C-alpha cells in the first residue's frame, strides 16, 4: 500500500457499500442487430433473483436487485419480495418502461396525444404501486422521448408535458420513496431528446422537491464529458440520487463498469467520497448488458470493479491533497491522486472478503460452485428472459 491511509476506516467504508444489480443483466440481450441467447438464462423474475443471489453470495456486496416493469411483471410483488428475502436479497429500484409499446412511437409522457400521455402516466403510477408492495425506495424514470426531425413537435410544449407528468408521479410518492430521473444525450431519438442532460433533469427535480433526484448513467454522455464534475456538482446540490454504472467506448455500450476506463471510474468515485456520497443516499446500481460474455461472472466482476475504484478513492490522502492544492502545487496534488489510483487494492479487498468469510476471489469461487452447469442443465424449456420479455 503506497498511500498513507486509515486502513480500518477504508475497510469500514467498503464494508458498507452495496451495489445493486439489474434484473435485466441476467437475461438475454444484444444489439439492435441480434439478441444472443445463452444457455441457463433465467425464464422468470424468480430465476433472475436466484442468479442475483449467487452474485451476492460470492461478493457480499450486492444485496439488492432492480426490477424493470413490465419485463419483471408478476401477479404478486409482495410474494416476489418475500422470495428475494428468502435468498438474502431485497428488491431495489423499480425501473419504468415507457419505450416498448407501439403507442410510444412519438414519445410517452411528452407525446402530442393526451391519450398516450395518460397511458404512460398510468404506467408510472403503477410502478409506484409496485414500490409499495416491494418496499422499494426508488422509482427510476428514463424516457426515450424526443424527436427525429426539426419541426416534428414543439420542443417547449414537450417540456411542459414532461413537467406535468413528473409532478403527478411525484405527488403519488409515499413517504421515504424517491424519484430518480435519468438523462441520456441521444438515442433512440436523434434530433432532440426531452431529458438529454443533467441540467434538464436537475431543473425538473428542483421544481418537484427534494425527493426528486438525478441519476447518472455513466454511458449516457458525449465522448470527453467530464462525468466526475457532474457528480461533484449534483452532490453539492444534494441531488445525486444514484448511478447506473456501465462503461462505453462509443455510445450507450452497456459494457462492464470499469472495463473501458477504470481511471474515469476512480475519478467519479473520488468525487463521491469527497462529496459524502457513501452515506447511503446515493444508489450504486449497475445498468449493463452482457451480450457476448457469460452474465453472472461478468456481474460479479462489475461489482468488484466498483469496489476497486471505491477503495482507491478512499485511499486518496485527502490531507496531503488539500495541502498541495492550497499551496498551488499542481504536480504534487496530481501525484497524490495518482498515488491512490496506482495502488493495487486487490490484496486489501481480498483480505476484506476473507474477514467476512468469503472467498478472496469471487469469480473463481463462482466457477467452482457448479452453478453455471446446474442452470444450464435445469433451465430447459420455457422462454428465456430477454429484451421485451
Ligand atoms: C436507457 O438507455 C437505460 O439506461 C435506462 O436506464 C433503461 O431503463 C435501461 O437503459 C434499460 O435497458
Ligand atoms: Mn440506465
């Protein structure tokens, strides 16, 4: 360990960090060209939870699972929550889906037709009903709304429609429930997007109230965007509700978090630590798709990547950094940060796992467990979960 740090405090912070895994990452996924099926993929929400339980079993750091409605529609959500509890899990954020219906061709809550807007709003309100049954804290809203051609719709009016729907949903939230508004700079709309950036999301959240928070999906920015600055700013304003972690080379690639640019993830996590974001108010969620790699070990790897970036961020010698910054010593300040980033934190995390009674190598432990073979043998027949299912 090269960085001077209070190792027990670093370990305590790491022990309290939880990463939420997304139900859809356990299902089949692909690109708009092809969804690839993999053997052993879950057919039901319960089977997704069975897989998520393996991730938690081996990492000790993934106790909750986000649901996506209607992909995870069941008759009895309280029973699903009880099933999760039996596996040592809980149900996390409820993700709404107002992007996979023919009615939403021109948008959902921003659609020019009041009938479609009402249908989309009813879905969002249904998601809050589901939260009541599952005990979920967060409703995650992502809108595919936007336009493809200049003049296609009134951009300003679409903002008014958005504000109206958000206000209705906010009003419906129960005590302790939050609304997380996600932004994305383009796709599927190509000309205008109704919630394209953190500023738009923040402006809407500000009007709604404190329980409306912005969610930062790390894949939803233009190349070169300084995401850690956005994180620092939202934390300062008390409006960073959470992350959808993944990584990107080109667009919304949904690759494993920390795979494409681990240094960026470290810089983000440093701002989280610096801004007090490890206190439970920020949800660390994954939003990934494992199209070509086996899913469960990829999700385990992703949780570990978040832990590694967090450990490095916690190792930053904040006193030395402040001293260098105050002295205007650019090189020394940068060196303090790089010193933490260059630290090999794998032994520290291995030790932490052993102290918790876990295998120090979660991926190897998963491979040894025989779970992959078991689900390949047993999950035969039925329809595998996947986009749209
Ligand atoms: C949109 O690209 C997004 O990031 C939203 O979070 C969706 O709900 C999610 O992906 C599902 O694929
Ligand atoms: Mn997302």
